[in-house]
C-alpha cells in the first residue's frame, strides 16, 4: 500500500446528508476519523449510527455531500476489497455450516488459504466449525458474522453492534481482538449503545438525531463535561444541546 | 464478474439446498406425483403422451421461479445481500450463480420426472428425449431468472409468493395448453407471442409429436432470448445501494 493511502483518513465526511423513507436521517454531518484507530460510534437507537455505517460501506442510497473512505469516494469498487462490514443482524446463512459460510465469503474476498481457520480462532468458534448456523445461539451467530468481516484482512472494519448479546468474557476478548487489529495498522469503526465499551475505544463519536454531538477521546469528553464516564458525558452533552436548542 | 465468484455462489446455493432435504424431496417427488395422477386418471387414452411432456417442461419453470424468488427475497431481508454488495462480487456473479445452481437442480428434476413418466407411467415421446430434458432445464433457468427479477418487486415473503400466480398463471392461460393458440381471440394470440411459456409449450408439444432439433430450434431460440433478457433484468433490478 502506498504512503498516500495510509495517510488518508479512514473516513472523511463533509455536509453528509442521508434521506431514508422521506425522512432526513443524517443531516449535514462533518466528521474526520484518522486511520489506525478504534473509533466508537455511540448514541441512542435511531440516532443514525447504522445509516452512517451503511453510507460508509457504500450500500446506502440517497446520500449527498462528501464522503471519502480510505481516501476514495464511498462506494468505489476498489474499496470492496479493503472493507469488512458486519451488519447489525447476523448476516450469515442459517442453513449453512459455519465453515461453509466462511468458505463462500473467503472465495468472494479472495482471502488467502488458511483465512477460515484464522478467523474461526479469532472469534473463538473453532469448536463449532461444522455446526449449522441455525443451531447456534444468538451470540455465536453474531460471532460468525464478525468472522466473515475479518476474512479479507480489511484495512477498515465497519462493525455494527458486534458485541450485542455477548457475555462479559466474550466482549472483553473481542475488544482485545479489536485492539490487536488496530495495532496491526487496521482502522475500526465500531458502533455500540453500551457506553461502558467507550473505555476500549481510541476515539469516540457521540451521535444524536443524525448529527455528531461530540467527537474526541474519552478523556477529552470527560474533561469537557466534568462527567466520570462516557454515559455521564453523553447525558451532559444531550442536556447542554437541549438547553442550547431551547434558548 | 469472475467465473470463480459465480461458481462459488452456485456452490453456496447448492450447499443450502443440500441441507434442506425437504425442499429437494418436494422438487423431485411432487412433479412425479402429479404426472402419476394424470397417467392414472387418463389411463387408456393418449392424454399423458400429449400433455406429459408439457408438464415436464412446466414444472421446472414453476418450481424454480418460486424457489428463486423466495431465496433472493430471504437474502434481501436477512442482510446477507447487503453484505454481499459490500464485497468484490459482481451483481451478474450473484444472478448467474443462482441460475447455475437451480439449473443443476432442474437437471436432476427433469431426469427423475422423465424417467418416472416414461418407465413407470408409460409415456411415449416420439421425438428425442434428450432434447426434452434440455428444454426442461432451459425452462428452469428461465424460471430462476424471472424469479430473481420478480423478487425485486417484493418486500415481504407474502408478496413474493403472490408474484408466482401474477407472473406464471397468465402465461399458462395463453400458452396454448388450455386452447390451441390458433383458436384464441386475435389479441390474446398476439399477447401469447410475447410470453416465454408459449415457446416452451410449443417446443414440448412438437417434441412429443416427434419433432427433431431442426423443428424446434426457433422456439428454443426464443426461450433462450427470453432467459437472457430475464437474467439481464435480474442483474439490473439488483441494487448495490438501498434505502
């Protein structure tokens, strides 16, 4: 990969606007996410997190404004080899085994031999390799879905609520995995509505009503609001925005 | 579009079918039961010889239309299609992968149904049986392609299932099976020329009556054109970006 590419921000949005079903879901969003970081996208349900992620991976229609991903316009065919995307609902075939799901995706991604075994180990599902996805628990299914996103060794991972429904031990092991991927030079955009996961992110983007409420490190947000944790910071920012709007 | 990704998609769809024994059993057994019923009911007449080949051609179209439209709708609603569209997979890879997988299933279906109809029920085919099977497989690909294109119109499984009568039944009425096309009102006869099932039934009726390749290549060519058109429609209606 060239120097210019690695220097490009993971995501850069200017005046991003998305209309879904006649409703403006993202309205004039500006955002620059540096490469090589774990960025947590936090915010309540309906705040536009999934829509922003869909726009980043290039499957969202009615997107206007500027949106560059790894230095290329979002949706560029060249990006399809460099992105790993995990949708909120586990997007895997329930009527295939774990390995069959991964083999198919590996062929599509042109992933090297051994990738299937590597990602199975990364999400701790090697013991379920031959099981039908339909027989797995919700948390296991979502890990299969995450494994698919990890297959092609992508430069940018866009993960929509990857830890939802997982027990604390698994959640910790996944966040450890995200940190290792970041250390290997990858960029990650991870959405969550579990605020205590904010501590594991290099940078936080708080969203509300389709706009960025705050963007910075957890330390910066705490200093700005005087709150003890991400949840407190978020609530303080919501209150401040509400007060400003009412004034 | 690449052969590797098209074939991987076909293999994946076939693997899904392999895990779904009940669907495969229905696809293979149901047409045999219906052919058997016709043979039993019209025992001692030439009805099976005249209409059996038409049914052998009709089943793959019907079944593959239904299976494909529901399978692709499931991909759209489960999020698997959304993720596929972020991957280096051409839209034509996906459509052709589905068409290939269902053509393979249809080949097995045609072999089983023709074997059952000729050996068990005693259906006589004057023309070449291999040609009859080839037309049946082409019908299956046509049905898959139409199902893929139609699934773009459906938002729910209920709608997808309703599309089958909407797309297939009018063709069944005008294809010449219920009434010879020459006896139809002029307008309906003209309409029937624009519908693919007409050519499938025409080819099958001729093969049943002893026609060779040279006699049916016009009808088979028309079916191939409709199939290509439906595949293109399937690719065009598949969107990378959705709302």
